[in-house]
C-alpha cells in the first residue's frame, strides 16, 4: 500500500509519520470495495482487528469515497488529526482541526436533543456515526490522556481549550451514536482520569456532564477513593461547581438498582446481605465514607441547600454558565426552558439577556451586569432550584447510609432544617407562575419538572431525617416545643426525653416550624396531587417509633385526622399509593390515643360514612393492614384500662366495636395470611405477616390462640383448600425467624411500634412452629397428615 500523502500544510515529516502509522495499525493491503467499508469498520470496532481507523486509508481514497457518500470530510480530518496529535506535537494544528470537526457534530447533536427533526437513520451515516466509525472516539481519548504520559520525566500538557473541544465532541458523539457511552464506560482508567479535568473551571462543566452520562451506563460503580486527590479536588470547587458535582455523586453513592422486581423480594435481599457481609462494604458505601471524610463537605452542602436566591451567583457568573450550556448540549433542554422563561418576562419587564455566540470568550463576548442583562427573578429562582435538587438528593442518600448518625449530627449542627424552613414559602413550596419552568416535552404536572422534583426531594429528605431519630424535633420552633411540653403536663405524663434534650439553638425560627408548614400545604393539596403520598410519608415518619401522646395531640390539634378522613371517605381517594400512606399515617396518629378515637367517631358519624371507610380498608389489606394493626393494639390496651373516658370510647366508637368482633379478626387474619407467600414477600407487604402475628399474640395473651387456629382450620375447609393456608403460614413464620432474628433494627421497630416485647414475638412464633402435634398452640396440630407440606425449602438458588 502506498504511503499516505502528507496532509496539506503538514510537511513531509508528518506525511511520513502518517505512513508509518498506517503500518503500525496493520495497514490494509488491498483497495476496499466502497459498499462494504463501513461494515468492515464496524466489524473491526467490535473485534479490534482489521479496519478500525481512518489512518488505515490513504487521503486520496477517503476523498474519492467522500464524494459519493457525503461524509462531510470527517475521515480526512481524522487522518490529519492523527498526524498532528503525536507525542512531540505542539498541538496547535491539532486544535485547529478539532475546531473544524466540532461544528459538524454539534449541529447534528443539537437536532437530536431538541427533537427538531426525526431521528437520523443509521443508513444515512450521520456525522457522529462516521466520526466514531473511523476511530475518532478512541483518538480523542488518547489525546485527552496525553498528560498521563511522561517524556524524560516531564508530563505532556494540552490546553484547557483543546480539552474542552475534545470533551464537547465526545459528548456530541455519545448523544447521537448508540454504544459510544458504554464503550467509554468500559475504559476505567479514562473515567478516573476525567475527574482530574474538573480542576479547571474552563473544562469543569463539560467534564462533569460527560462523567455523569458515562457513570449512568457503567455496569460497575466507580470507587471515588481511586480518584487522585479527591479531597483536594472537591475542597477547591466553588459552590457552583460543588452543586454540579452533586449530579455525579448521585450516581456514585446510591446502591445500584437491579431493575428486576423479583430481586426486591426479602429472600433476595437477605441473600444479597449475606453475600455483602463476605465481600465487605459496597462501592456506594465506600464512596459515601470517602465523601464524609472530606473536611467541610457536609457543611458546604447544607449552605448550598439553604442559601437564598439573593445570595446565589451574580449575573455575570450565571451568564458564563449559560454560555457554556449554550454550547454544551446536555443542558440544551434546560437552557431552552430557562430562556423561554426569560423571554416571557422580558416582554413585561423590558428585561433581556444577551448571550454571546458559541465559543465567545469571557473577554470578548460575555456581557457584564447592566440594566440590559439583569436576569428575571424567576430565572434566578429556577437556577437555584436545579442546584438544590442535586444537593438535597445527596444529603438524603447520606442520611440513609451507614454513617447516618454522623450525618444527622452534622446536618443539625449546620442548621439545614431551619434554613429550609426559611426557604419554604418563597422557594420550595412557592406558587407556580404562568411561566414556571417546564422541560422540553413535559408539562407543569410532570414529575420531571424541577419545581415538582424539588418538592418531592424535599419531602423525602424530611422523611429520612425524622424517621426513628430524636432530631425530628428540630422540625419545630421554640413555641411549638413549649406546646409539646404543655400537652404532656396537662395529660400528667412525663415529657419526652428527646424534647428535653433538643438543642433550642438549632430548631426552626419564625412563626411556624417546618412540620407545621408542611401540614398547612398538605391540607390545601388538590385531591389528585401526587404530593399527597410524599407529604403523608414525611408526617408519618415524625410519628414513627415509640408512640408519643404529645406528638399525636400536636398534630390532632391542627386538624390532621379530619383531613385524612376527608381524603379517604369524602373524596373517596382511588390512588393505592396515597391510600396506603394515609392509612399508615392514620394508624400512627390514632394508636393508643383515646382522643383520636373520639375525633374519629365524631367525623365518621353515620353508618353510610363508616361503610365507605370499611370499603376502603377492605379493598386492599396490603395498603390498610398497618391501620388494622394499630386499631387492634389500641383495642387491647383500652380493654385493660379502668377509665371512664376510655369506657365511653369503647362503647361509642364504631371502629373499635367492629374490630372487637372475633369474626372480623378472623376474616382479617385469613386474608392477611392468604395474600402473601415467602417467595413474594417484600418490604412493602411483610407488614401483613406482622399484623397477622399481632392478632395471634393478643389472642395468646387471652389464652385464645388454640381457638383462633381452630377457626382458621375451619375456614380452610370451608374454602375447600385444607392445609393450604396453614402450610403457607408455617413457611412464612420459618422465614420470619430467619429474617428478624438477625436484624436488630427491624426487631427494634417491631417492639417500639407494638409495645410488645420482642421476646414475646419470638416466643409466639416458636410456639406456633412447635413440631409437637399434641400441642394445642402449634400449627402442625391443625394440618391433617395428607395435606402436610411444611418442610419445603424456600431459599433462593
């Protein structure tokens, strides 16, 4: 094969190096048939053999072929790029070639992202596809990583501008050409190297966006402790960079989802936990620990989450970022939406934004703050919302991790909760304006809207913060804490120790605490709102754990019970998720509380209303069983109290009267056991098993356990399925022993929520699983021999 002629202006030496490169890359000795060049290149890309790069062709041949196929001169440019990007090059001409390639790909990528034309068919060989096929992606990776190579003890350097061009081209190719992102993700050394490019502000946004996309498809999670000088890198980020970096962290600190519902069963989770114990901490846990070891990391996140819009980046700095977004396609949708907001408001306010053309530098193209470049307020708000989304997510994940107590302590110390309280009305739960940001292809009610996503992320954070932790009282202000103390004093009960121990300097300020603000918006939420589920979960988490009468009364005095009953009965809510969250919240609110049952009876004051309520309960026991459990536990406590107020409630409350009937309890028990099986148990429906155990534990206390088992046997026979239910229950209890006897947290939760000692739970399960067929409290005594099937192995293979 003849040596490739020197590229125009490249010099004879470069032409010789190009020819040498052809040989080095296994120069192909025959003239390819035009029809199968691309097929051969694709095969070479998959196998790593044969034709893989433009450098394996002569420039003459590529030029001839380009006339027929309209490749926009990309293969020839790649040939020149290879010749000008060798180790000893000054990279000046290399950068000029990149400037030629970049617009050829960026316009195509822009069309893909904005959906301004139909998706390009692969048969038309778009520019990005040709660029990748002729080895452009691999070549840019090599160019970017040149600084990792040392020559005579000195590391090579390339300019930030050149790195920026390479990153932009790579991302555009990832956008348009399937499989490129996955191939980059397999280059672990390259992914790690990309982090080092974030040290420069000029390349930060491009690098961060490319890393985020790569990590999103990477099969194995990257370990942050392998990133060189991670602590120094993160510590040197300004607040704007740190907020953007949180997009990457969101991928690196969350446990990878298998995407298969079957893998979410408790059987699979238990198996995974056993495996994890032998393997040590997961990559996500290692990454969380690495971040928490960075001095000031959590404090800076708290400041970002709680800063006001007026404290955010100035106009000129913000415009710099918008300029980068303008040339950086990952954010094209965001910019498109932001600019529409700006245009709408500029019509009314004569405020406008002048963006420089793509590629304009800060010196020659960036406008400074002036009346003409004042940003509309809604644009500033949306900018801040998009930052806070990522920051709150990272804080939420850290709150649920292994270092939960450490994170809790820091979040309290850095006043995250009072800071969010101050932002609640003006930013977090602000009223939607006519020009509220809506991403391309979505609407204002879509969960992808930044406004909506921020609200949901905020509610998830509150749920994680309050759940079984004494710091939950930081959600109140000083007056509200005093109110809790007054409630306890009036009821003649001891104050909750956690309330007494709360550091008053860290609680919310203002007229209302965060919990009260949440209750106010919760009661105003439209019936069809998707927020209802998250709001109820956040409030319920405040009540979880050991039942507190003062906490319940605090919420009852604010009309929460009536609001829940209105949603369940009068609005006849149809959403299963919302119903489940409301039933769970109602159960925690009413448990052991006589005043709550009086309020319930006052609201559900007709048989018609009560029948609607029962219909909602019975429509799905998976959703309502926690309420059934709480009412059953409350009934048992009330029956053992000598008090006129309690006696009055017992005689008048429809719900307590209904639950007290043995046929009602047996109906619930039969259905609770029948709707679950060991292989289908999940974190969501395992509560059905525990509720059935509560019913039987209370029966055991009254020495009625044999009666309940005998009634279950009769119900089996009446359904013409002898042994089916009790065999299933036997297997479920065997699993219960395996699951709970090795998990301290779950056992503590069971004990605190039921006020039944965990030892009594264990004893009851052991009695039910007694193999002695003569025992009147053993399940096997009620399964006839021909139908016995209790030794089945339910462990997953």
